[in-house]
């Protein structure tokens, strides 16, 4: 464990709490893509189910349980408790165009051609693109609540911080995970435009608005 | 480098 990874994980943790806080205080899941949240459930369940047969550390175990549980809880909030506040007509990204190619990639690029390893690869690829429905929705509405942008910033920072972690691990341990690194670079690149607008507006105290 | 999965990461 190094500081980059620790802060990356803490940022990921923070993003979940910011999202829960947003839903609770505004009593609404307006501006949040259900499709993206559903994809995260798929990502965490397919990747973290290894807690059933693999022990890494207490830290690793607790985090995995937390991410599975919290993502399912958010889905419950969106689908049941705050259902009327979710507008499916603006959450129109075609998820099948994303799951299909990811499944194909997972079948080709994996560390072992077994069910669990392909599932692990799939979760890595899917995570890198899972934010697309959310960003697509943002693009459509052209603006976002400040708290939602903080959520997205924390979520984007998580994988971005993993990049220096991988560089650090390359030099300190001599180990590289090409699948995770490639997907992580793609994932971070997808946030580039969002981060640009976030830093030039929200951080300066202005409202998040995309140029027309 | 060794090409290996970083399964200890989240």
C-alpha cells in the first residue's frame, strides 16, 4: 500500500458518501444516471465476489463489502425510495453498446481463461466505461448541481490516483498489471473534459455549466 | 517487469 492508492481509495469512499449525502439532503436522485449506478453494481459484484474464496487483508475485505453494499443501496434508493425523482427520458445511453464490447474484450484479454478470471477482466473494462451514461446525461442537460459535480470529481480522482500508484509499484515491486493499467488510463481520460470544466467553474465558485 | 494482475487492489 502506498499513499497514492490509499488516497485513491479514500477518494472513492468519499464519492459514495457525497452521493448518499446528495440524495438524502435534496431528497432526490435528479441528475444521477441510474444506468451508471447499475453498472457499478455489476462491476463491484463481479469483481469483489472473490471475498468468498480469497483473503487479501482486512482493509481489502472491508472495502469490498462496503462497495458492494453501498452500490446496491444506492440502486435501491433510486429504484424504490426516490423513484419519482428519476427521469429515465434523459438517461438514454445505450448500455448494450458498452457491455457487449467489454464482454468481448474480457474474453480476449484475461489472465486465465476461466469463468472468474474473465469476470474479473470484464469488471475492469466495464468500470472504465461505466461513467459514460452519467457523462452523456450531463452533456444532455448541460448543467449539474454542485454536489453532483463533487461526487464526479471524487470518483474520477480515485482512478486518476491509481496511475501514480501503478508507476510507484512498477519501480518498487517491478510488477505491472497491463489490463488494469490500460483500462485505468482510459477511465481517467474520459474524465478529462469534466475535470477541465470542474476546475474552471465549480472550484472558482461558479455553477457547473457546459458550453452550448 | 513482471506482467501480473494486481488483485490486492480495489
